[in-house]
C-alpha cells in the first residue's frame, strides 16, 4: 500500500513571508485528540466511503470480528467521531442494527488549489462536506497575494462556523507541476514561480500556523474522487485532470499510486507534443478567441461557459486523437475499472468530450477484452481543493485508505 507520507510541521509565530505576526492555532482539540488505531482508521474510511453503515456490514467488509467492530464503533462514538442513526433491519430475525455515520463536526480541514490564474479554498468537515468555499481570480500568484486571500477566506469561514477554528486539523494544498523530491518540492508552470523549488509544506505551515500537506493537483483530485466521488463505485480508476495543463492520478484498490518521485499519473506526458494539440483549457481558450469569443482568461471562460460557443466543437475534434491516445494507453497499461474525466472542466463540456474518446481495441473474435468506463467526475465545487482538504483528514484519520 502506498500512503501519503506527510509529517506535521512545527507551528511558527513569525511569518517571514507575510511580515506579520501569526497567532498559533488553538491546541485544545489537538491536545485531547487521540489518533485512531489502524483498525479504527479502516472503519472510519469504510463509513466515509459509504461502504459500511451498520456493524454487521463493517465486520463483513473489514474482516474484523463482530465483537471487535462493536468495541471500536462504541469507542469512536464516545469520542464523537461517529454517530448512530436509526435502526435498520437486515431482513433477518433479531434486533435491527443501528446505522452508523461520520460525525461531521468532529474535525475540519482547509483545502487550497493553486492554479496559474486563480486560487480556490474551502472548508471541509469530517464527513467530507464542503462547509464553505471561496474563489479568487489572481492576476499575480505571488506569496503575499495568496496568503492575504487565505487569511480573508479563513475569517469568512470561521465567522460562519466558529467551532471549526478550534477543530481545524490542518491545510492541504494542491498545485500544478512536477514533484522534485517525492515530498513537497514542486516545479510548477511559470505563473507560479514564487512557489517553485521550495518545501511548500514548511512554507505554508510557517505562514499560517497550521500543519500542512502538499500534493500535485491531479493526485489531489484523484484522492478526493476516491473518497467522495467515483471511488464509492470503482476501486480502480485513473483520474484525468484537465485544466490549464493536463495531468491525473492513479487509484488502485482505493490506494493512490504516487510513484517513486511522486509523479505517478502524469498522463499528459504520454503525448508527443509536437504531433498533437494538447487537450487543455488553454488551447480551448485559444480556439474560442480565434472564433471571435471575447474572453479575458480561463477563469472568465469557465464562469460563463457555453458549450455552443463557436470553437468548442473544433477544439473537441482536435482533442479527439490525443485524448484517445491517453485513454487507450491508460487502458492498456493499467486496466482500470474506469477513467474519470474531471479537473476544471465544466460538466457540459465533459459530457460532449466523452463520446469523442475512442479506446483502441482489436475486437478479436466475438468477445473483445473488457474496457474501462469513461465517466464524469462525481465531486462538486472544485476537485483539486476537495482532494487537498482530504489530505489532512486522510493523514490524521483515514491513513489506511490511501
């Protein structure tokens, strides 16, 4: 199993990036917080994913004895991590079992998506619900500007949900670019120069006074999809992350495959770039502008997207071959159950793209090989920010799941 290996960073009172004094986070929750055992993490993950909602179901899916599950569930309920709902009959004789659910208010996390032209940040509760969300167009992605917007969003979030301030366990960051050390140093696009080649977990932890975790945007989105989206149906899938660039993440048996250097899932590198137009939102924007659609940038395009704009169908036609090559390579190499199309794609655009993607097959005899399903992302709001918000929760509570 490959799990995300992230260590907590010590809280610093001085912020060398922002030149302001930062207040440390409230320690009361973390001081009384008892980390779950491996078996407890397993049960929490099953309940979160919706694949175990009663004690008999949890025992069957976890392989633990009914007695052990009962003890663990009762302990997690007493600590406030799980809640009991209505009794549910299984159609057999005997006492109906209580439905078990994640207690949303037990803990919270922040998820940040750093894009080339914008940033989004959200507050997530323990059940994976997006409690609050903020999106900022960012003409300049400087450290000073980003940290100022994070501070603004945090105050907005905590004013509406004051209990989250004390129960905040950390922040996860998703960023475009290649990982350099298998940990937290990335080589992002030029628009993110101030975030390049430095340990981002340390940078964010010192600036915000929070434990911080960092992941490539495609991997982050795949994590969110695994826990809160298509992963509830498919245990093996590849997430195709389409934004200003194209990347992705690989989920095998619910586990993220990060690779030796943290760059697993970089599916855009499959393409010989001199031969194909890259199927990205940047090339879509260029196509629309050539057809007379006046758009300032990618954020403006997404905010007002119309699938009937002139230039959309031409872009899809030019994207057909490169997307088919990527999807067919994924199918041949990994044989997943599904390929999930997501990232910053508008749903209406993704729905038009899927029928254009061909999975190459020789159709031998009357029963060709099984092929993965092409499906839309099932997460909402912002795939990268959702996955990023899952990083602290995964590390602290659901570490056995990824």
